[in-house]
């Protein structure tokens, strides 16, 4: 059976200077209790890979408020006005990627691909200095794969082996991030006996999951 941790013990695994992928999209499908516990902890200088950085002092916005983040890689940082302010003050480094490129870079990191060529962002500041290549007469820009020390994710349900299912749009980046980190911690609403889940409904197989954290249903988020 997979290791089950308290939210406190799971949060303590995150150390300063770690790189972390965080599931979620606009505070939906993100591991809220883990995020809050890490915000309360001592880890700093984190490199965070997430679609967005929450809203002011909510979700990953707490990490922004508490100055936990050294560098953020993602797509939609204007969702939180505090991010723009800290960027202008030189308190946080931002690396923005088109959302599809961001998702594919995570997936590539999870399947052992070093990167890929795309047309998206070509000739813009987002890809300035990146390698380009002509393929069949068309110019492409190289996007490097993303990988992290940790992934902290949210799922609707897990079995005791660590197989995961998600709730509608709360799935978002969670499945691909599970593949692209050295250690994957998943906050789940319910843990059921092994064999209870139909193979047809399992999205993330247990081989990508290292630990589960069970949370109260009242704290869970839905898509």
C-alpha cells in the first residue's frame, strides 16, 4: 500500500531551494491544505511551476505574500496583482510560457523527452534567445521540458495503491505533473480499498504517486 501522510508531515518534506509543480487552475484542483501548510513553514527560495499563482493571499497567493517563491514558471500570473508588484520590485523572477507550451513541456518532462519544437511564441520576448530550427521550410522555436523535485496535487479519490481519479475540470494539470516530478504528493478527498476503482476511470496510475494526504471533504475543491 502507498504511504499515507498527515498534511503536516507532507508539508515538512518541502525544503528551501526545492522546485515544485503545483496542480490547479485559478484555485480549482489545487492542493489547498498542502499549500497553506507550506506557506506556514520555513521553506523559501522555491521554484514553482504552476499555471497561476492564485489570488492575493489565497492559494499560491499565500506563497507570494510570504515571500516563499524565488522563481515562478507558468502562464497566467496576472491573475494575482501582487505577483506583478513583486516582479517590478525585483522580489520574484517570472518565466512565462504559452499555456499549451507549458502543458506540453510538463508532459515531455514526464515521458523522458528533452524538449520539442513549436511555432507558438516564435519571434516574441517569451522565446527570446531560444534555439530555432527550420523544419520543412518552416521555422520553429525549441521549448525545453520541465521537471521538478516535487509535485503537490489534488485528486478526488485514490485507492490504497495510489491510483487516482479527478473531478471534472479539477483534473487540469494534475495528471501530467504527477509524471514529471521526483516525488509526488497527492491531497485526496477519499481513499478507497484497492480494487474499488474501475481501470477505466483511473487517470493517474499508482506508479507516479509517492504519498497520499487525506483531507476533510469540506476543504476539498471541485471543478
